[in-house]
């Protein structure tokens, strides 16, 4: 089994380390690899799109030819987790800010992303959120975080915060507004591992 972490920009090492730890905890064998170029995505059994600057990330993915590979993988059932900027990229629709920057979206989830829903970098914060399927709240780290403004009927809402959807799943895709890789709590990485069969 291979789990690929998009490694163009953003919290790459943190996701790699969290996934390696989560795999060890459940005694599952898998290779966690970094994706920097075209040609690696098709060899992966699961994909993680980390946080970062979503416009830059989207453009680099397009230029490298990685976007088309991710779309193809997701359509064929490969589990994909997008955190923060990854949530924005997974969305079918964006807010005005997304439109203004001409940001490329993967358009995979039936959601509308609100890019800087919680303000700028200095308004970053941590909050305990309930997450469907977890037995106790998760300490979520929000850094210049987006949220899901609207979700289609096939989208399962997993977590809300202050009236905003901050985690959702649609079939093989998981979108999170926060950064689970920045805490020692690996339950969301375990949740994602359960999606990989």
C-alpha cells in the first residue's frame, strides 16, 4: 500500500510523520511517499492534499500535470484527504475570492468553499470540535482556515464550528478546514486509514 502526500507546498512533513505514526499504531504496512511530479499519483492507494496557499498550490498542480491525475484517481475510488487549502481545492465551487484569483479547483466534492472564512493568519486559533465518529471532541488547529459554505445532498457533514461546516466526507473524499497533522491526536488520520481498503 502507498499513501501519497502532495509535496509541492505546505505542511508536508507533518502529514507524512502523522501518517507513519498512525500506521504504526494499527500495525499496518504502507509506504508514505511525497508527490512532487507527475507520474506518482497513479501508483498511490490514497492521497493527501495538505494545507498551504491554495491559489499557488492549484496552479502548480495544474502546471505539473498532477491535477488531472488526482481527478482520475478520485473518480476511480482512491481515497483523498484535503486539509485547509486541500479542502478548497477539492471543492466544485469557490467564493468570490476564489473567482477573483482565478484559482483552479479540482471540482471533486459537491461543496462551496469559503476561502478565508475565519480571517487572516493572525486570526489563527485552536478549538475543540465534535467530529462524527469520534468519541470525544478533537482539538482542531485553524490557520487562515476556509470553511464549507454549502454542501450537496451526498455530502456527509462530520463537524461544525460556529455555524460553519469544518469537516465533510463525500464517498472516498474527506475535506477538513483544520490541520489534524499539527496535533498529537491521530484519530482523524486513523479515520482516513479506515477509508483505505
